[in-house]
């Protein structure tokens, strides 16, 4: 999942290029990064982003989408094995069905994360400032959280070889979503307010914290799935 963040980031910038929303980088993302890194480092990052914007948008978008799906689909196969172990079942699906399930789950998760990213960065910009902008930002985060909850529900329902009982909400899913949102806000606060990217130690610390964030996120997901399975066994 850590590796898939690279093409997923490329996909996000490619989408901004297709939508002609270079202002998101020039006015928000770029200045925020510029304050935290050395000038030569920011120059390299900005040059890369501007090069992405200037490239032929659709071929780059297709390439980024395919690369993202490839890496996320590999991650989905590990999710299947983990959930099968939690449910105590053996994998009996054919390789063709497994491949299609990998692709479908990768599409749902990547699509949810990409749309959530666009909602968070684009919707608040519909209004320049004031309470309306703040309200739109809150609504965007609520919608993004809902998309993430939907993606979690799809994974829990369709990743295992044996589908669990369908429910619109569960203790495990709620635990995953709430804990992930809190963890994400904590990581975002650290990355934007505490982290120091101007030294080698600071960059190493940032990478370690990012790795920890991904590890915590996957652990939260597995813990939620385990809570749901224990609840099902208790109800039986």
C-alpha cells in the first residue's frame, strides 16, 4: 500500500491537469510545501508538478490509473488472504475469479480515494472565503469519509472467499472509519505543523512517520474486520 501511494499521487496531479485546476497546486499545495522544505528541493518538486501539468493530459492520466490499479490490486490480494485467515476459511475461488475480484476491489478503493481527494481540494474552492467556504470544507470531509466508509464496506463484504452477512453498518466498520479519520487528521497536523523537511534527519523522520501511518491504517482495518468476525461468532 505504501508503494501504491506513489502512482496514486501521480494520478491526483494528472486529474488536476485534465480538469485544468493548476491553481490547487499554485495557491494551496505548493506554498504549503515551500514553507517546509529547502528552496532547491521545492524547485525540483515544483518543476516535476509543472511538467505533469504541461504533458498531454489524457495519456498520462491513463498511465497513472493503470499503474495505480496494478499496485492496489496486488494489495487487495493480501487483503483477501488476511480476511480469509480472520474468517477461518480456505480460498476456493478460481484464478480468473480472483483476478476479477482484485481488479474490482482495486477500482472501488482507488476510485473512492481519488474522488475523496478531489472533493477535499476542489469543493472548498467554490467559495473564496468566509463561513460558506468553511461549511463546504466540512461537507467535503463528510462526503470523503462516507466514500471511505463505502470502500471499507465493499472490502469487508467481497474480499473474503465466503461473504459475511450484509449489513449497512457494523461495529468493526465504524471502528475503522472513526479511528482512520482521527489518525489521518493527526498525521496531517504533524506533516503540516511539526515535521521538518529541511534536514536529512527530518526527511528520514517524515518517511518513518508516513510508514507508521500506513501500518496503523492497515492494522485498524484488520482490527475492525476481526471485531466483526468475533461479533458474528458471538451472535451465533
